[in-house]
């Protein structure tokens, strides 16, 4: 007689767009979840025709079908953390906000994807206001890069000394916590700022890694944070562990040729077995 199961996997849902080139979006998220020992699931918001050079087309998924994907996953398998990526239209944002409330989804990490590494814009301008209003308050952390943060606060962010002020402005938009990524600033050191509503502020610095294979870094970092939250870590430690993972993935993929443009990270450079947790953990 088969013994009744007593364990389940740590579960992470990515609600994001598909990258046909495999370096960013849903594909990067699934690779990250697996590498960090989590069971990954998806609800696809849009299909992109994309490679290492750029985005040549975007095909949005109807909001009702996005809703159906989320319902199918949450009602059967369950979710410990959620990563939000490319949400290209207001009605898509509204479906996600509904799902967070309806299912009381926790550990929601919002990566406000607006511009691809290639420079292609991935979100309609009118969607930004809805994104801020509906999802900033519902997410445990928002993870914009420098360009996305500048768009959100309405002005350029001039240097490392301006990161703290910009993080304050982003928090004022309604976020519970902000991880402002400073990787687009010049210099040999990359500095990110984690600011929580409690006032706790942390600067995270690392040496810049010389590589053209940086496609999907934002997707990977946010999905790594979600994975570590699903494993039970508090936000500051989840962010630190996620940065450690992404730096390793960048180094491991720096000398590999994939395509003619910005190649992907090496997501599988140090995989771990899928974590199991007691069924009683919810």
C-alpha cells in the first residue's frame, strides 16, 4: 500500500512574458527556480518574438486566459511566492491584482519590466500608472533598474549618491520595500539599495563583472528573490542570497557565445536539489 505523502515542494509562480530566445522572462524564471531548488509554475502574460539582438514582436495573452492560467495553478498546486514580470496592459495588471487578493498570494516580488536589455520598450506608457496604483502596495518588494526607476520617479538618477533619494521616492509611490538596482551606473562597483517601509536601508555592493551576456539579469534577480522567499527567508537575506546567485551566474556565463547580441546568464552553474517542506506548511 502506497504511503500518503507528507511533503511537498517549495512552489513559485512566475506571471510574466515569454522570451523565445530563452534568456529572460518566463524561461529565465523557470531556470532560476529550478537552480535554487524550487518548483516553478507559470502564467504567461505575453509571447515575444525575441533573441539576443532584440524584440521583433509582442503578442499579448487575453486577460481572461491569463486569469484561467493563474486559477488552474493556484487552485490545484498552491503557491509560496510569486514573481511578477512583463505586465504590458492595464487589464493584465488588473487580473494580477484580482488574483493576489482573491487567493491571498504572499511573497509577491514585482519586477516592473519596461525596457529590454536591447532597448526595446515592453510596456505601454498608460500601463505604468495602473501598475503603480494596483501592484506597488500588494508586492513585498519592487525591483526596478535605473532606467525603470527614472521612468517611475520622473527624472534621471545621476549617480550612486542619488540612489538613496530615488529609493525614498519609489517607496513614497506605495511600495512596501524597494530594491533599486544601480548596475546601469558607470564604474567598477555596482551598488544596489534595499529600502524597507520600516526605514531599514541597506547598500549592497559588488565588483562589476565584464560580460556582454547580461540579458535577463533583472528577471533572474527578481525570480531568485521570490525563490528564497518561498524557502522561508526574510526579505533582506533573500535579496542577499539572490545577488550572490546572480553574480555567480553572470561569471559562469561571461565567456560563452550565445547569439550575436546580449547572451544569457548561466542559470544552471550550481543547481541544488528541489527543496521539500512538510505538507503542514500550507
